[in-house]
C-alpha cells in the first residue's frame, strides 16, 4: 500500500463509493462495549503500525467532518471545538514554560 | 433500401447500450451511499457533544456531567495544573467577546446562511432537473423519429404499389393500342375487299351494257321500232 492508495480491504464492487470515515477491515468489538479487564487484550489486538495509526486519525477526522462540518445546516460548534482542541494542544506542548508562571508554591 | 439498412445499423448498438446501462444501474443499487445530513450532531454549551451528556446521564443523572466539568476545572485551577498567567485573561476576554457575538449575531447569520444554502441547492437541483427534462424530451423526440422512420417503410410499400398500378395502366393502354391497330388494319382489308368487289361489279356491268349496245345492229333497231309502232297501234285499237 503506497501513498494515496485505498485501504487493501476496500473493494469498489462490494463497498460502492469510497467512504473515508469507514473502516473496511474486519471489525473488532467496539471499545465502548468491553470490560475494564479486557482492555489489555483489546489493545494488544490493535494494529500499531504508523500507517494504521494515520488511517485511524484520518477516519476520526472524517467522522468529525461528517458529523459537525459537512451537514447542510452546520452551526458554529466545530469552530469552538477546533479552538478548544488547539488551546489544549498548545497548552500541553507549552506546559514546561507555563509552569514557571505559577502563583503559589504549595497547593 | 438505403434508409432501412441505416435504421438497422443504428438501432443495434443503441439496444446494447440500453441493456448495459440498465444492468449497471441494477448493480449500483446494492450498496448504500452516504447521505449528507440536514443537521449537524447536537452539542451543549456550544461545543460539547450531546453523547458525552448521555454517557453521564445513565450513571449520574442530569447534573452529573456539569458537576464533573466544574469539579475538573476546580481541580486543575486549584492545583495550578492550569496556570492562570497573563494569556489566560486575554483568552477569557476573547471568549466573552466570542460568546456575545454568537448570541447577538448568531440568529441573523444562521438565517442568512440557511437562505443561501437553500438558494444554492435549489439552483443545482433545478439545473439537474432541467437537464433530466431535456434528456427525457430528447428520448421522446428520438422515439417519434423512429416511429416516423417506420412510416418511411410504409411509404416505400405505397410507392411500390403505386408503381405496380402505373405498370398495369401502361400495360392496359398498350393492349388497347394493339387492339385498335389490329382492328384498323382488318377494317382496311375489309374496305379494300368491298371496293374491289364494287369496282369489279361496276366494270362488269359497263362491259356487258357496252357489248349489248354494240351488238345492236341498225336492222334490229328498225325492226324494234316497227314492232313498237305495231304494238302502239294495237294498244290504241284496244283502248278505243
């Protein structure tokens, strides 16, 4: 699978037009339906190659797009969500500098 | 004949095409396509997904998620994991301005964008429907043309019949010609015979009369005259 290719499992004759938000491989049990004790086994079954992680991020991005950005009467929510995510991300990467601005020595 | 072969050669690929497109449409219906939703997913407080609140509702009731949020913020601020430096206050003022703008301008902008998206969608839809209408009309016209082409075959038959009638008429006219010509020749022959006979007869009569007149001698004439006078006197005696 080179850059720009469809996933290996995607077959246009079976699946129809390509949906970037859909996982075309064999579906595992959803994360929301497993017990706490099964989390380790569930994680060990995941494909943790860089391509798979990039694909998962891409699918999440498109699921978010289809849900909040692409609908016909989309609102202002996606802008706030992007803003909040950016704030969190940049606060996290700048935390080492931010922590010098703390006002109290003891908490 | 030329038009008929042209018609057949045109019709065959058309039929194949129609079959192919019909089978393609049949296989395309099996997979469901993603539909563009009308409305986005529901959010509360402007950005938090509704599903997050539903997840909490089953365990903690209505106020649970809010309590969790406030508690988390309190923890982060209290332990100074979230440090309130100078950028925090500029961010807070920006957030207040953004919220006020959304509350004040939101409904107006939403109404305008809804109107615009409806207008754009109607434009595209009307263009598409117009195209479909045009294509349907073209199909109707094509069917009508084919019907007319079939009429051309009927016309050819009618023309053939017409030519047959003309041939029949010419044949009859010529037969009539032959009949009249033959009749005229026969009439001529009959007339010739009649004239020949009449002339023969006339000539014969003249010949006989001339011969008879030529054979009469003056003696005979005198005797005849005498005889006539004798007869007349006999008649006169009898008449008295």
